[in-house]
C-alpha cells in the first residue's frame, strides 16, 4: 500500500507518493496561490492529490498532510494557519475526502519532519528524540516511544517559543527572549547584519552591504570556512543559544538525542559544535550520558516522508 | 489491599499506610541518621516498614518509596541521592525485599508528589498536568494520560533546572539562570535579604536584620498581607519568573494545568497571581485556552500518597 504525503505551505503545495520502505517514489510541487482564497487552494490540493493517485502503480490508502499552525487533536482540522489568509477554521480532512475520496490526516509540519526523520532519516536509530527545525522560524517535534508526542491538545513541541532570556527581545513570538528570536533565519541574519555593518572591511560587508536580508546562514558558514572570524563568532553565538534551549528541552523531557534540521542547520558544525559544548557544560551530569546532537541530512523530504508515514500508520 | 508509602529524605524517613480510596490511614516519621551510613539507614527504613505492616488491618501488597536524585528506569535502584552520603548506587528495592519480604518500587520524590496530587489532591480532575514543587529546591513531575511521564531513562521533569536567563547566575544548578536559582527557598530568601538590607526602616529589616537566612516565604507573604510594598514586589518578581518558566514547560509539553506545591507556594496568591499574569501575556494565544495554575493543598502527604499509589498501581 502507498500513501500520498502533502506539505502545504503559503507558497507551494508539495506532494509525494510514499512507499512504507522505499520512501518517496515521486514528488511534485505546485504554487499554493493562497491569495485566490480558501476554495481555490483546496481545489489545487485536491487536483495534485488526484494526479499523484492516478500515477500510482499500487493502491493509495490515504493522505497525510503537513500544515503550519494549530491542528486539532483528531488531526482533521486546521486553525488559523499562518500564511494562508482566510483559512481560520478549516475541516481540511473532510474537504480532501469530499474532493478525492481519500481519507486524510493533518499534522503540524515540524511534527511530520520528526516522523519522517524517525522512519527514514537521522532519527531512525532512536526510540526517543527531539527534532529542532531551524528555518525561517524555529519549530520542533518530539518523538517518544517511536511516535509523535502531542501533548494534551496536539500542540506540543512549540520549541521555538521557549525563552532563554526573560529580559530578551520579543521577535515574532509572544515570548520575550524566545529561541526563535535568536535562531530563526530572519533574526539570525538581522543580528549578523548589525554586526557586519560595523566592519566595513569584512568580505561579508562588501558582498551584502545594504542588503543584509539576503544574507543566509550558508553565507555565514561559507565565510566561516574561509576563516572569517566575525562569521565564526556569529555562528558560535547562535550555537551557544541553541545549546541553552536544548538544555531546557532535555531537562524537561529526559530525551537525549537531538536531531537538527532546516536551513539554519546548513551552517552545520559552526552552529552544532558550540551548541554541543554549551549543552554538555550546562546539562546536569546524568543527562550528559548518551547525549547527542545529530544533523538531519534529509531536507524538506523529511516532511513529505513524515506526511506519508502519518497516513500509512494511522489511517 | 493496602500499600506502604515511604518518603526518604536526608533528615527523616516518613512512612504511611495507604488505602487506594481513603488515602493515609496512619503516618510516622523517624530520623534518617544518614551519618550512620548506608546499612544503618537501610535497617531503619526496613524497621519502619515492618512496624507499619504489622499494624495494618488489611494485607499490605508492597512498598512505594520516594527518594531524591536519579532513579533507574526499572524503579529498583537509586543513584547518588543528595543528602545521603555514601549511597552512590544502591539496589534499594532488593534491599527492602531482603529485609521486609515486600516488593518495592522507587520513584523521584517530585514525581510522587505529582502522582499523589493526581489521585488525592488538586490534580484529581486532570488527565494531564505539570506539578511544580517549590521547596528548598525546585522540582517537577509531569502527569500525562494519568501517569507519570518519565522520559527516556526515568529522569524527566527536572523543571528547576530550566533556564530563563542564559546570562543569569549559577545557583545550585549546572544551568545558569535556572528557575531554581530564583524560586528555590534559599535563593529567594537570599535575594529578599539583599533587598531588605537596603531598607533599614522596613519591618522585615527590623525583624530579620543580620539573619535573613531565617526569612521564609511565609514571612514575605505575611508582610505582603499587611501591605508591605517591598515584600509584595519581591514576591511579584518571583512570580513573574515562575510565569516564564511555566511558559517554557507549556510550550514544550502542551499541558495547560499547572499544580504548584511546596513551601514557597505558601506565599500563595502573591506569587501565583503574577505567575498567571506573566504566563497569560507570554503564552501563544491557543495555549491560553484552558490554562490554569492551581495550588496543591496537600502538604508533604502528597509524596506519601504518591508513594503508596505507585506501589498499588504498579506492583
């Protein structure tokens, strides 16, 4: 049996045909056209599902879908997803069923990254791990006993909205000093820009002057690889803060394997090594045993694999 | 069937006979005499168990025991419990069985407070809640699906060792800016003392001058009740920090009922009201729904009730 995995974003609707062992058999992407409104987007989702279903050489048993925002505990509806204006409260599974005849389950996109990692990625060896997604924002997913830990209402693991400095700034979170305000791509680039602006001779200043918003974590790690001290210190500082956040998750959950994915994690060892150093200094000694930070090598495929897995294991 | 609940501390061994519905039938306390060494303490534990067992009018099915420090995943051994010198790694359940003939299970004391609250205290109405114990230190227990959430190795919910200020002080924790450094009784009193020392006319200065270590949270709340502005602001500040810590737990776990117990919580509304205010300001809007902070009215009995319950439900 196969399942269809969907990754619904504000810009693109990604879809894939998922095999329980072989993973992604085929993959597509179309634009969301969120501005055209709810009905139009639902139709676009349905048409991509129907197309993938028709191309499948084995029966398709259902659809798993990752969406931003809050998902209901029964995994059938979404509530005010960011970047999808006019959605408010949508019975998404019912709408899919009506349009495609297929049963569907919805889950938070970071939770699906974790599930995809658990079955097909770096998380495979671990019964319990914490996934941190360092992208535009910072998301999280908790795998406990090989399953997504969902909390009381399905909203667990909002790991970007954990504070490490109650006196800190409020950046794109209701929480002052939230992790997302330090590790989210936009804020990381912004802080980097402020520091680079003070060093007019730095190669990063020369390259990005006046347009630091274009600066990506990869640019910082490339510069760090060339020995650029400023880039190294910016990434070290970000890694240090990630380390503190990780200590908070680990002391709360007693889960000691941390899988890191997303665009910012492409800065790789320049962030993950200082994060490991800080965490090992700050964790209570018993928690240091078996503690590890592991990069997720799957990119966005993890979310599609997780979406397909959600359907395969739960419908 | 009855069970025996034991609360093993560095100073006292408390014991109780526990009925699954009626709770504590009788209760005792003897000194631990930790200085006499491991064997002597084990004998004292066994003799108190045997005495309680003999007095029981119904059969006793086993022993549940709360201990400080790290407990093994199988709940049979303890590892380096604080305040019990020379214990290192002790197969506590086996030692009890050898001396009393009764099966025993050990659990972290804060986890047992949570379990006691879940069956006999303020936690009773909730399938999921977070227990925060504000005592000398700050401990925690997570009840998820009516059971203790133990994490990968049984060490989950070290909630006092979660940072809210990575630049903060390191107080009795490996973690800088850990909650325990603000809310633990000793640190709260110490900070209060520093502030009171600057106000020689304040009633608290006159009463505790030079001996602020004797100042207890209750003294602050009593002064607050009399309108002492300094006491009010000290407790508000502590409550505010507790609020930030709670936001971290709630965004990680999606568990929205917080039960607070322990000596510091005796300062009651003076701490819990500002904690609630901060949490409601900082939580992401969906997490504010059904969010509550509830005081635990059971005192240390919660730990004994939890210990008995542990045995009754798991042996």
